[in-house]
């Protein structure tokens, strides 16, 4: 007579959440794997690697599993692998150094600032729109400039993979504005 393989279903494999790092590699944990249909005392094991569906930030992202089964009794089973799981990729935090341009007095505190980012992955680059202000509107050298808003931008959705906080400071000068006085007249006498 024949002994045919028993159906065995594997589950319980998880993937770890990760911070954006520019690749799709997932860290897989098989320590809580379940083996539905396994005969008590039989030796069947599973190991796995995983790949996120894409490299970008997201919640509940699909992770495709590549599973390898082993153990002394693996040949006695027809195995249905888990196949996939889910995990999150969270935004990477950037830091930035601010550089402000000097300006001529114009009656307001608006400052022009450029940021240099630290923490970008590989050769990735981001555009930026920065809102910043001088401490006050008056003429002086080495005035404190504070970054109040940062909008990251790019052409392919890359900016969503990063986060950055405001509050960077630097200094710049407000120089006097040239003023020409005219129209003064003298009375005949």
C-alpha cells in the first residue's frame, strides 16, 4: 500500500518594520512560525527571506516571502507556504544645516535660506522650499535667522520617504538701504 504526503500549512512568519533605506529588503522572523497539520514529534523547519513590494514609505506593505523547508520529516508533507506578510516602512529623518543670504533693509523679516541635508540615502537628492525669518527687520550684522517651514520636493515621490523638522538657525546681515532725498526748496527773499 502507499503512504501519501500529509498536507501541512505554514503560517505565523512576520516581517519587521523598518525605516526607509532605499531598498526593498525585509527582515524576516520565523521564530513564531506555525505548522498546521504537523504530526507531533515530526521534524519540519522553515527559513525565509522577504522583499517589500517597493522601497517607498507605507503602512501595511506587502512583503513577499521566499521560504525554504527542511527537517528529517519534510518529505512526508505537501507544504503550503505562507507566501507573504505585511510590515511598515517609515520615513527617514533628515537633519539640515542652514545658510542664509544677506539682504538690504526692506522693512520685513523675510530671509532667504538654503539647506544642506544630512541623511539622504545613496545619491538621492531633494528639492526644497524654505520659509525663514530674521529676528527683526532692523539693520545689523550677524542677525539670527530661523527656519520656520520646510517643504521637500522631487519629481518621483521620493520626498515622501523623508521627514525633517524646522528650527535650524544661522546668521546673516541686513544692510542699510540707499535713500536719496530730493525736493528740498528754498524760498526767495
